[in-house]
C-alpha cells in the first residue's frame, strides 16, 4: 500500500510539476524555527527563509508591512507577495497564512496550522514560475491570520484584511480576478469539506478536478462554513475559495507537530490545484 501511494505521488508530481516532498521539506524547516506568531523573532526568521527560497528560484518578492491594531497593542506585521508574470496583467492570487497562534503556556510550532500553507506556497511558486500562466500569478504569505487573543470582532485575519484594503485604496482590486486560500492542508488524514462561504463555481471547479484525479477521500462532497482569510476577499466582491481541513485533532495544541503532517497530503492538494488552473483561467479570461 505504501509503495502504491509513493508511485501515485510520483505520477502526480510528474504530471503537474508540484512535488509534495519538496513542500514537506519546507514545512519541516519552518517548524524548526519554532513558534512564529505575528511580530515575533520566529516569524521574522520564517520570512527570511521564505524570501530566500523565492529569491533562489528567481522570483520577485516584496514585503507589504503594516502596524496592526490588536487587543495586545500595535503589532508590526508583514505580508509577503511574490509576483509571477502571465499573459495578461490581471491576477489570480493564491494565499495562505504563515504565522502561528500565540500561546503563553506552551510553544506552538504549528506544523499544519501555519506551516503547511507557508511551505505549500513556496513549492507552488516554483511550479508556477515554470508554467505558462494565462493570468499574472500572485502568491501571498499572509501575516496575522491568527487571533492575538480570541477570534472575535476584528481580532483575526489582519493580513488579508490589510491586503484587500490596500488594493482598494490603490485601485488594483479590479485587476484581482480570484483568490484561492490554502490553510491546514498538510495533516495526514486530510479530509476537506466544501466551504459554504466560498464562491460556488470556483469550489466546484476544484472539487470536480479532485474527483477526476481520484482524490475524493481528501475532497469530501459535504459542506461546512468557516471564517478564514478568504472572507475579506468575498466581502470585497472577489471570487474566492477556502481549502481547509479544520477537523484536525491537533489544532491549536502542542501536538501540531511534523509527525502529524505528510508529504502525500501536500502532494494531493498541489496536484489538484495545478490541474484545476486551466479551467479556472478559462473561466476568468472568457476563453
């Protein structure tokens, strides 16, 4: 069975270019940094690692820095934005958070929650750099997704809200055709439900691709409703979808460690997403 999974993973990697093992290696290196809450030395180290990997791959990356007003006072946060030119200037954005939840009583290393999305985007950037993209692709590592104290009011999604507000101020929101969010996609027993706040056609395109590739155990045909970094985009009128498995036993516990995650889960999500891109691009460009 393990051999079959390895062969299947290799075939998917060859077909789409996405390599789950490379993504998993990035995940492990991020976790080795330790806790990475917004404003900490840990997230600065994570930022340096991600930036270094993108630079080595020849990908332009910039920092979108801001000072967030939080229940614990102002915290300096930084979104990382990598741009990969496409045939058209309008952009398709894929994002995920790279911060971890802050806890006072234990060190939360967030292998899945913060680590999987941050690592996944590094590998996806490498794949998109080599791909002929119909739209300009933008990869965004969002800071401050986690609540500083508790997920109520505006104590959450600081980075995504700032990104959308900045795009509205600059007039660049109209060029943002869609947003794909990845969050908690690395757990070994991956089982993602369709997120009910997400844009229907975008969700269906990805789930249909997963079914065609035989990944119905990871992409479940049932619905849940989750507040996440896609909501500011939805509220601004941008089509958006959230890929997340929130039914993760180690969520926000000291047990969210590397051994609870797998290269295979990252491979499945990467293969499905890359395979779904042509249909998404066709819908967005009218081709």
